[in-house]
């Protein structure tokens, strides 16, 4: 098993309609590149995984607990374990990178999509 991969070869999964992720993981954490389609709403949810992220391109409005903020390229966030959160992508969508610790085991059974290069790659 190689320690290397290429984002263009990672099979994307559909997290929600308009939310596509390419994820890879080690034993302790998973990293993902997520494409948020324009104006998509990721409904409020929570999970035991700590989640940190960075906007690479586009805009998105995040609500973490009781705090809401519009984010743009270069903005970061930290979502503690089990804190409710949601996001609405801006009119141009967004590409974000997120780290989950521990890895998201609940993504294993999600719908696999046809491979295509993610935006910007």
C-alpha cells in the first residue's frame, strides 16, 4: 500500500445534494476537499468528530453553535465535537478543505460518483 495518492484519482462521494467530497485518511484523522455547489444548504447536524477547515475559493456562511459568519478564501474554522453546525454556500459555490478527527466512518457507505477532477485541479 502506497503512502501517496492524487486528488484527481480519489473517487468522490455525495455527502448531500450539491455537496461532493474527496477524502483520504490515516488512523487518527481524515482530510477532505469538498465542493459546495452554488447556494447549497448543508442542514444543521453534529457528529463526534472535531472538524477544522479552510475556504480555498468562493464564499460560504457557516453557523457553529450560536455564532454565524460569512467566510471567503483564506477563512478558517474549528467545530468542536458534537456542536451543531450548518453552512450555506455563496452564489458562486465554494471549495473547502476540512480535517476530521477521528476519520468520518459514516462516509464509508455514501454514494460513489464518477471520478472527475475537482474544481481547481
